[in-house]
């Protein structure tokens, strides 16, 4: 098993957290656009364009969140495998 204080693990977690924040912000933007349209405050753009943008922002956020999760799982699994291999190769004592 890998050490939780391993800088590689910290880097993987930091990247995943940053990506999660970006996905969350994209979802928030899409939600805000759709909320304003539903309230009847569409602004100066056509309503159909606002609906399209809001839905696209939210879908993009979901896809990017899924990508982030897959990358995080893949990278941590690779790190665990690498650490297990290092433990096998290192002499006892």
C-alpha cells in the first residue's frame, strides 16, 4: 500500500480537487442561467440561446466530473500498483 504522505498522492488529489471545483462552477453557471430564465429575467440574449447554454454548461460539468473521477481512480490505482511493486523489490530489513 502507498504512503498517504506521498507527494505523488498529494499531487493527484490536488489535481482532482481543482478539476472538481471547475466542474462545480460550470454546473453553477448553467443552473444560474436556467434559474434566471425560469424567473422571467432572461437578460438581452434570446431565451432559446440561454436554455441551450444553461443545459450545455450543466452537461459539460457532469461529463467533466465523470472524467475527473475516472482519472483520479486510474491514477491512484497506478500509484498503488507501483508502490506494491516497490515493496516487493525492496529487501526486508
